[in-house]
């Protein structure tokens, strides 16, 4: 049976945090034809757009990949749920909207690790280019970009108290975590527009999809990259397109200029390996013809492991599931309907901050997210009653994992092996983080809420008890990176060069969080958008 073929200048696989940016930027040139391929559907679910709806999004199987890790040896052999967005906007359509870039020195470290030209001064202009900052442009922020970065329209009184508790524990109050000084507590700024989520689908695709030179194909699973021998290049092989499957039928999307993989830290290495690009022995073991031996594909996996120090109270605070709170939610629903503010404009994770462990050197190595609610199992399980808690994570884990093939069938999920807590330093930092969270929650300012520690089966009265709590309860906070890392020419584990071109394959780039050599000190969505903005400029420059 003949497979249908469509032809474009660029084919982008993945309509998420990076892919949507690329599709919009490349189609600004009206003569360039772009096809954006997304495995999920369009972002029509109303809970995507209502910020408070994020508390329910993990319950919708249709907008997530349904990933779970391999059993984790250092986490009591638990398999962890890894939510990843499967819809236009990708994980920017299901995340908590916190706009955090990380520490400036994180990018200087990338350059030292072999990502030449990715130091902070080089990437800052692309953060600014993407941004429409609510307080106006300055040395650190941009105005007029597609991505709205806003102050929250509503915060719970207990979130404000958490920030005020900074004085009790010797911390500063920070009103913008995206400047040089960010050690302290504060309210997060969020990717919202007029009280609604501003995902990359809304920020970049809402206008771009009206252009006649952009084709968006949803519910289409990329099966493999099409590669042929190249006669007119130093590289012996070239990517020419992508084979996808939609509605049970295969089609080929040909790219005369480039194929760009923006499928994320799990799916990008998975697709490369399915296409014969990756560790040769592992590919041969699954019966895949080796197009290019690149041992770094799928390696170097990093993620932020997170634990929640949770308190219960009898006072009616925060955002509970309780009959007493029902009138407040009804009132909030009407407010949101007409004014786009009040409770339903909240991202729930309203406050947080950055602090140092006893092992930290020059800058914070712990991030805090304060939730004025009780959360269990990523929100997949309702918990009744009043309470609040602090998420804590180790920002710079030393543990490294991998993404592996389970089979050569594109529909089979890859094996996700984060190797959490493989390095003992990670546990030491998390123990300090838990103790810091307790200090804040037991502070004079927070004492007014009458809360008490409430973690089933655990107390936190010793390092050993905290370590066991972490092994039993810790989960991802959704920041996987590193599986197609940027690296120097002499780094055998580098997958892409400093312009994100896959080594030894012409016409193929990877543009997403997988290219990060190491984790930044914070949430990863803003850096992913920056990476895509920078790649878009290089691609456009190559057109001339």
C-alpha cells in the first residue's frame, strides 16, 4: 500500500513548550511552509485554561502520556507517575504556570560543561524576546513578546503569611525571582493572560495557526525519522522527513530543509532511537537498524525529586475540599466568569522560594513551593479537610538516569529510569530541605493557623525518619531534562552541537528540554521557551 506524502520546508515533531514556539516563529516568514505534528489533541479542555483547574488535570488521561518510571531502588522500589502534557502546548498546558528561569550561573555552568555560547548573557535576550512582562521592560525582562508573565490576581491569605514568615527564619522577601538575587521567599509570577493560562499554544499558536503556511496535525504519533544518504554534504546521512500514524494510517511528512524534534526529554530520545539514532548496541538488541551510533541518546536524565511537608488544621484556610468551603467556591466561580480573578485565577502554588542547604556554596540549592491545600498523588486523589504544605526539592541533583527502549514499536512507552537518590548528596540536601520547611511552618507567623504535621505513618524527628519519609513519599515535580544534551565536539555523550543540530545527521535538530546539559535551579518551562526562541533565530538565519 502506498503511503501518502505531504511536503513542507520544516516538519516539527511535538506541539508543546518548544514546538509551538518554533512553529510560530518560523511561519513569520510567509514563504516558509511548516508542519507541526502533535500526538495529542487540541487544547480545548476548559480546565487547561482556568488556572485553578490544574488541580484536576492529572485526572484526564486524554491530555497526558500516562508515563510511570521503572521501580526506584532508593524509593522503596516504587514506580512514580510522571505527568507529561499530550496536547497542544504540551506540559505548558498542564503545569503550575510558575515563571522561573533558574540561577544566572546555571547557564554559565552549561558553557563550562561544553555548551559553548550558552552562558547567561547569551541567553538573556531570548528570555526577554519571548516575554510580555506585566511590570514593563528592564535589564532582566522583556515587553511585547508572545508569552505573558503576570502577577497573580489572587493569593490566599495563608500564602501571604508564608511569605511574611521569611523574617522569622532570617530570609529576605523577594518580589521577582528572575533577577540575580533570589534567595528568600515570595509570590511566584505566572504565565497567565487576563487571568487565564498562557501556555505556548495560547501565546504562540493562537495567531500563527491562522497563517496559510502553517499546517497543524493533531492526534498523530511520530513513528520514525526518515533518513537517507547525503551526497552533497560532509555528513553521510540526512533527515528528509517523518513517518507518522494518524487514525490508524501512516503518512510521510517530508521536510526539504529540516526535521526538528521537540517532543520533550522522554519522547525526543525515544523517537531518535526508534529511528536508528542512539547507542548502537541497545538499538541492535531491539532489532533496529543503526543509522548513527550516538551513545548519549537517552542518557544523562535528570529530574527534581520533591517531597511535601504537609500540615493539617481545623481553621478554614486555603483551598480545601470541605462542605464549609462550598459557598466560597460558588462565589469565586461567578467572580471568575465575569472578572477572571479570585480563587479560580490562582495557580494554587502561589508562593515559594529558594534557600540553601548546609552543602550549598554560592547560591540556593533548594526550591520551595507552598500549597494552601492538601495534595496527594498529584491531585488524582481527593483529600478532605483543611491543610497546607511545602514542596521541597533538591535543585542540583547528582544522580543521573536514562531513557531506554522497551521495544521497537512506536506505541510502546520507553523505560524511564531516573535513578533517584543514587548519589548520596541528593538525600542530604533533601533532608536539609525538609527541616527548613518545618522551620517555616513552625514559625511565629505560621503558628496562627494552628497546624500540625500530618504525614501518614511518618514523623520527622530525626534524619533517619526524614530519609524514610522521602523514600516512601517523594515524587517528581515534573522537570525531566538532559537526554539529548548539548556538548563539545570531543564529548562522546553529546547528542547535539551548540546550535542543537544532531551530530552526523544533516537536516535534524532537537529543540526542547532534552538538550539541557544539566538542570537549572528552578522550573524548566521558561528555559525551554528560551531554547526554542534561540533555535528559531538560528534556523531563520540559515535560510538566507
